[in-house]
């Protein structure tokens, strides 16, 4: 997976190039609002609690609305769901312009909740549209590009959002975010996303005889959505490991999200510049992880678990390092390992799951992930009242490594017991 392959995908898959560009614009606009909202809250209140609430309300919608987005994506055209969520978020983004005092904070919280609600629906629908736009053998490359996009959003969006908010005021950032939603909607409008049923039936014809296909289709018609989802996950060791990853890792991931600011401000006394530098390091690592894919041809699950092990070791190293530059470099490596693993996991979900079920799967993963991340951040804040930041960071890193060992052991034991393995989507 290199530059030439990525360029070839953009040239050949105009639909995905539009989806990628829309995601980039959308993400940068969202970062603009995130930075501006934090600046506005601090300007109006100076309260850390108010900042915590403004961050927390952005995670709540994912618990219920991400699965809803998955269900909608399996029933209605995904293109129009994405357009609708973008267009509806335009007036919400402009609502922040009316927040001019502490007595209007309730309006800020509601608008933040609604923006996150739109993203909770939009995200699984967008991700499940990728396999419908690109060839199956290009999925790893494309998921690497998705990590590159996240890195660019993190670097460009956070830095430029801070500059815009500082020079022109938060109001300019809110207007630019509203514009970004409109531009993204126009880009998606020009995409022709194939219907689910065509791809699913094509896959069935490739793997089943006509008689078997009829039997599977009849069975599917008699099976509820939740039953079908259970059959899918229970029949795939890979999906079981991925769900285990989401459940276990994100229970600890909030520690790192909180500690990155604590390290910069308290441990290294670098202030906002230090926080920005460490987040820029994460963006650099995510961007560089795109190039790792050229060396990944097989064993994607092993690569993802190995990356998790490396993340744990790097977090432990960060917790004991006393040099700012060293920690900056370690955060680049940490994000590089995480981005590579995420690309592998997303690719495996897309390969293991039938097209019609992908919105539901990605919706569940998004709901579980963001909910646990929010809880983990709250727990991290509470634990910091009782533990030293470095001790908590070391414990979190050790936890990552232990989870990697448990997941690897589970995958190995289950694969040995399953002498015969049937691709899970064949039951449909």
C-alpha cells in the first residue's frame, strides 16, 4: 500500500475520492467547533466542570444513535442518510452564535449534543459505504487512507481551528463548520453508492450453489435481525476478537486521552503548547500509519493484536520518561501502531461481514466504543484524585499489554478447536 496505489484508487474510484474529501472537510470543520466551544466555555465560565460537561454531552448520543444509524443504513440509501445528517447539522452549528453569556450555556450543551447525534448516525453509515465503493482487494489500502485522513484532521483541524478562534473569534469557527457540512453534502450528492442487495446477492452466487442459496435466503427471511447478528458474530472468531478488543481496550483508552493533557501541563509544565504538540504527534503517527500497509499482506488480526501490545509498552515508556522530546516521539510511535491496527481491524470487519449487515456492525462498534471511552475518561478523572499521573499511565499501559495477550490466547485456542471454519456470511 503506497502512494501510487492510493493515487490509483482516487483516480479509479471517483465515488470514494468524493467520500474521502467529504470526510476530510467534515472532520476539519468539526475540529474547528470543538476548539472554539472549549475556548468559549472557558471564556464565559473559567470552569473545568463546564468544560467536562461540554465534552461529555458529545459522547452520550453514541450509545443509542450509533446503532440507529446502523439500522437506517441497512434499510435506506446510505447516500441520502449522510446528506440529510450533514444538512440538518448546518443550523445546529450556527446555534453556537447565540451563546453570548453564561446563562446561554444550556444552548451550547444542546447544540453539542445534536452535533454529536448527527455524527453518531453519520459515522457507521459512512464507514459501511466504503466496501460498496471500492474493490475488496483495495480495502486495506483504503482503511489506511482513512487513518491518514484522521491524522490530517487532527493536525490541520486542531491547529487551524485554534488559530481561527484566536484571530477571528469562536464565531468564525462556527460559521466555517456550518459551511463544511454544506460542502460535504454536495460532494456526497455526486456519489453513486450501489444498493446493498446487489452486492450481497453477488457474494452469495459466488459461494453457494442455487439450491443452497435458496435455503439460505429462506432461512434469512425467517430470522430476526438480532438473531442474524448473533449468528454472524458467533460464527466468526475474528469478529469475536474485534468485539473483545472494543470492549476491553476502550475501557482503558480514556486514561490516555486524559493523561496526554496532564502530562503536558503538570509533568512537563508546557501548557497549551505542550498539549497541542502531543496531539500533533498523534496526528503525525496516524498519518504515517498509512504507509505501513505496504508491508502488511496477511495476518491482519495478528498485526492488530501485535500493535496493541506495542501500544501498551509505549504507554509504559511514556509514563516513566522525563524528556519532553522523547515523549513527543513516543506518542508518534504510539499513534502509528494504533493507526495500523485500526486499519487492519476495519478491513477485517468489512471482509467478514455481508454488506447489508455492515451498518449494524459499525453502529454497534461505534456505540460501544464511544460509550466506554466516555466512562473511561470519567473514571480516569476520578482516579487522578487518588493516584499519581505516571503511576496511572503505567497501569494503563500494562493493561493494554495484558489485553493483547488475552485476545491472542483466545484467538489461538478457538482456532485450534475449530477444525473446520465456515465464513460467517455464508449463513445468510
